[in-house]
C-alpha cells in the first residue's frame, strides 16, 4: 500500500466518525500534509473536538487540549521554570504546547496576552522561556476552534495570529440523516474509541516531503499571486492578504494536488481552495459590510474575475 492509499484509507475511517463531512475531512487532512495549522470557526457542539481527537488517533499524535478561558496564562502554554530545592536549580516545566497536536478550544475567549504566546509557537515551532529557546516535537499542529464573533465572552484574534493559520474551515450542522444516526449512537460511547493508528509520525513526515515536491508551473505561480494581490486592490476589502497568504496557498494547493494523485498543481487546485486559505486573512471594508457582503462572496468574485491559466501537455 503506497502513501496515497494509506491517506485515503485514513480519510475513509475518519468519515465513519465525522459523518457527512467528506470535503471537510479532505481539507483538514490536506492542511496536515501541508504542515499547517487549522482554524475551525463555528458554533459549539458540532464536533470540532471530536475531529481533533480522531486526527490524533489515526496519525498517532500526542495531543493536548487547552480550554481557553480568561484566566489561562501564557505560561500554561509555553511552560515555566520552577526552583527545585533538592537539585538547587531551576527546572523547566513543559507547557501544553509540547505535543504533536494542540487543540486550542475556543481560542478567542482568552486574553490577547495569552493568544500572543502562540505566535512564536505556530510560526517557528519553538518556545523561548527565560532566554532559552526549545524546539517543539515534529510534526506539530495547532487546531484552534473559535466561537462566532460577537458572542458573549469572545475577543477578536489579532491579524498576526490569524495569519499563522494555513486554513480557516467551518464544520456546520450535520444533515438530518446524519443527525439521526448520531442520535441512535448516543449510547455507544465515544465515536473515536474505535479508531486506531493508520499512519505514524515518520510516515506523515515522509508524505509531507512528497507534497513539497509537487511541481508548480510558473503560470500557476503567477495565477495564485494575482489572486492574492487582488485582495489588496479590491474596494470591498480594507485589509488584503499578506505574502504569508501566498505561501499558504502554495502549500495547500500542493497538498490537494497530491491527494488527487497528480504530480503537478492545476488551476482548480488554487481556485477551489482559495477561500479556505485566504478568507481569515482579509478584512472587509465598512461599505462591504454595510452592504451585507460576505468574505466568501467577495473572494468568489475575485476568482471569477482573474483568468485561469491554460496548461498544455508538451
């Protein structure tokens, strides 16, 4: 069984736990293969924690979960040094980020100071405490859940932190048929209990290396850069996507091409997943918001306006 067959088998298993969310599962797995962090923006109770737990099991990842509340401190995440009398020295105590998969639950309920503690963690995959830098395990992922903006007790995530997520996704409510199945399974215990390791960490790192080798034609590079630059020129967008958004779109498009069994990125790999990689990086203009426009509608307009390159086989 090759690596692609292993990943597709893994996704099939996840689909038995997270019902009716095949496209979401594919998007989340693609983010893992692209070595990126995931922001799940949704209402409570739709299965975000279940998804993170399921991923940690099928990929054999050590996971920690932090419920973000106003009293969570930066040191709870990064760790701290404490004096040990018997050793006559300060000993570092690892924080929650020292794992393979960190579930940052309801991340926008905590203070900005605690949120900012994740900036170095997510970008550099390291922690600096008391002047000493410590590397995190590899691989390392953050899956953060965010309650809808404006709900009680929430605070906006700063743009610098939003920019560090590779993709922003939404689970949404299950269909009526899937919700009936969930209701029938309520007495069967946790749905993730039946999951087992299907791809180990070494295999995941190997697959990530394969994804990085997916070829991108110069015309595709020009296309995706054009799309991102349009977000900075649109009258409906106040703050456009940063160059980090270009890098995220490159990585995500490569992962999607790999999942489809292609050796190169096609225009559809860019256009179809442009919103997931870019939406959380932009801020709509006041007029666009007053007109009731959504980020999805604005980004779809940009995709429709930018000509797709036509690649021909030689």
